[in-house]
């Protein structure tokens, strides 16, 4: 394999390399990014590999990465990745979501690997021991060190041989369709447009508040999202989850009071405080419905059903040599007990081996 150890900074060279690898039967991709001080992760490095070549792209220094975007988003071949979620997050930001992926972490789980980190999967699959000394490296420094570049190339150049081994195992287990289903579901979650509802849907800490205060919490969450995006700051740096709840519960009347509750310096954040106070003292629509509903504890019978469902999931996991959480998590089991029948447990391969095994245990009226 040809290793290009100098990161690509020239857009013309990038285009030539992308055209070269586009004709290869398989392409592996990985990324390095930073996200501690920013609203969205900042893409620093993209690593590409085929059976014949591996190289890195220095994204901040490469003025035009359109060739990379075109390669990732237009090819019909599966892009080989490991634990693709975070990579897909940064690819979504540059409109480069692949058409298909082969996630070696998911594949390893479906093959029965107990440890599915990249280092463990590489060692178990092809017997190579990788160093992870640069896992928490600062990828914003320039020039990148030789150790950083080597680490980055190692993260991608073994993906194709590992993927080939895992693919062979999946074929023998008749689980290739399972992998396609899992990777397809993952891709769909990053292809869909992010809505306002997606921004506040999981903030269940406000479930105990009045409907009016829930509306205020929702509006503050949307305000925070917009502010963090414009300033390119982490959302929690704008106002923390805890302070959103505090300020809604206390409903300060002045900027001085609000600044004390939130911890903002009034002289530096007067505009923010005015906007927050406006939300706090708004009058929500009297016909508003609850945004979040508090969950009561399971009844005695529901707890028994929950335990049975979890035991069946564990038994099936043991039988198929899979992590039990891959079949059904405790959160999913609670939702099933409470009547939810449209989750992943009732679709695809999980329906065949799991949902069909518990269907007779579920209350008839909720099974329609």
C-alpha cells in the first residue's frame, strides 16, 4: 500500500486523488475533529484508504474540498467506516452523507465480538496491535506531528481488510441483511432534517412543570440553540440545562435577578438577558398541551413483564452470541411494557428473533 504521509492541502491534488480512488472497489474513511469549544464539531482531518493507497486531507488548509464531498456522497459503493456516528455527524455538516456504509463496529457486534473498539477489532481480525496514544490529540495544531499523521493513517488503512473478514463471517452466519438494516437505519438518522422538535424532545427534566412553564423551557431551548449556532459556542456555554430549569422556576423580573440565577454578567449580556426575560414572561397559548409527560413507575404486573422481556432478550443474545443491548435495551423494554409497538424491536431481524418471541406475552388490546 502507498502511504502519503504529508496531509493534502492542495485542492487540485485532492481532486486527482479522489478521482483515483473513485475507481477502486472499496473505500475506507475516518475523520479527526474537535468539538470542545464549538457549537458543531470542526472537521480537521479526513483519512481515505483503498487496498492500494492511504492519505489524509487537511480540511482547514484545503481551500476546496468539493471533490471529497462528491466522492463521499455520490458513489454507490459502501464506504467502510468504524463507529460511523460521529463521522456522519461531521459529514452531514458538509453535505457529504454516503449512499451506503459498512460499519465495522456494528459488523463486529453482529459477528459476536465481545470487544468492538477499533483497536480490539483490528487485533482480533488481523492480529495487528495498534497504539492509541494520540486518541486525545489536539488536531487543531499545525503542523501536525508525524505521530499524529501515523495515528490517523492507522485509523483507516486497516479498515478494508478488517471489513472483508467481518463480511465473510456475516455471510456464514446469514447476517449480512442484519448489517445492511443497521447501517441503513443509522444513515437515515443523519439524512433526515433536524426539526425544532428534535432540539427539545429529549429534555424530560421539565416534565414536572406546568404546561405554561414547559412552553417557556421549550422556547428557551430553541433560543439557546439559535444563539449557540450564531456564536459557534457549545450550547451549555450559552446557558446550561440546569440554569434553564432554575430560571423558569424562579422567573426573575429584572436583568439583575436573571443574571444572578444564570451566572451571566449583566454588563456583558444585557441583550441575552432581555431576550430571556421576554421568554420567561410570555403568555403561552392557553390551549397548549403538555410537551413532556412525566412517567410513573411500572406497576407490579408491568415490572414482572419487564423482567420476563429482558430475560428473553438475554437468552436470545446468548443463543445468537450477541450483546443483549443490540436486541433490546432496558429503555426499549420499558417502552414495550407501556404499550409502544413501533420501535426497532418490531422491525426487521429483531422482529423475527425477538418480537415474535414476546408477542404472546403482551396485552392483547395493545398488540393490534
